[in-house]
C-alpha cells in the first residue's frame, strides 16, 4: 500500500476517509438486514392475520350450523 502524505487542510487522510466509508457501508448493511427482517415479519403477520380470519370464518359457520340445527330440532 502507499502512504498518503498529502493530508487535506481539514486533517482527513485517505485512511480516515476509507475508514469513514467502511463504517457507512457497515451501517448500510445493518439497516438493509433490519429492513429485510421487518419485511419478513410483515409477511408473517399478514399470513397469520389471513389464517386467523379464515379460522374465525370457520367458527362462525359452525355456530350458524349449530344454531340452525338447534332451531330445526326445537320446532
């Protein structure tokens, strides 16, 4: 590797800039990973909601069946 002897007036060397860019890339990777996790969690939640809604519908059908069967038996 070469040594950066021409530091800018604000004091940042090439090594400093590369370190900052590397840290930004790491933060970006962590944010992307978190976002993928959130998307996966949302899909799981949507699937769970759909299944819960289907189960509720099935229970409602059962009750309707029992209610109509009870009414017929009592008449």
